[in-house]
C-alpha cells in the first residue's frame, strides 16, 4: 500500500495532528489546556515521543509535542507551521512542556496495523477531560483522503509558487485527465514560472 500524508509531519505524528484538530473542535485551546497525555505504541514513541527542543525543521516535523502544540495554536500542521521562525516560538514551547507520552497497551497489541495510532487525553484548567482516538492516519491503509482535502493541500503548496489561477487550472486539468486530448497544456502549467 502507498500512504499519503496530509500534514508536514512524519507519519507517526499524523494521527496526533488529527486528534488535536478534533480536540480543538470540542473546545480545547492553548489557554485552557492544563495537561495533554499522548498515548502511543512503542514504535511511535520512539519515532516522535520525546521532549521538544528547538533545533531544525526536520526535528520539529519528527516531534509529536511540537506537532500537537502548533496544531492546538494554529489548527494545522502544514508548511508554514514548520518555518524556521516558529521553531522557538514561546507559545509552542510552553504548550510542548505540558505534553507527556505514555505507552498504550491496546495500541501496542495492534502491532504494525496500529503503529501510527494515538490516543490523546487532555485535561483542561477547569478539570474537564477530553479524549480522542485515531487508529489510522488519513491517507494510510483503509483511510482514504477525500479529493477535496488533497486539492486543499495542493493549493496551499502550489499557489505561492505558481499563483492561484495557475494552481486552480492544474487542479482542473488533473481532475479531467482522462478526457484531455493530450497533456501539453498540463505540461506547460507544470513548468516553473519564468
């Protein structure tokens, strides 16, 4: 199987980003989070479950504390959330310090099928407990990404490079690839702008 990633994190942090978006939708915020416990299997803990220390972009992309914190703040974990200037953001560092990791025995029992699964348990300042579980990342086996979500990611990444109008035309051409008489127009739009 081929997997795709929606977010600018390593695969083991994808379900954590999803979980943080779900918790945000239920009212969790940077101001009301007291503690966040992220439960993972052993593989994911070794991949992403270590205390965040600002270093470089790749270190942030490989770190679940950073991914969870930036998602709670911004609602996303895309390219702009991993810019050099965000790596030492005091708000991200503060939130990352409120995050801990635990082995989840149920996830661990799932073996490789649950290697990217996560259970997030947030305690708010008011003492409310919010929990979410994601067994598989969007884009992983059996969890397809809706076409409109792929198009959104393409727009975010391509528009700054080729422009909004050209990005939209590329989406239109790719969407209708099977009925195009030839690929010349698409080829022209995929060339770097002059």
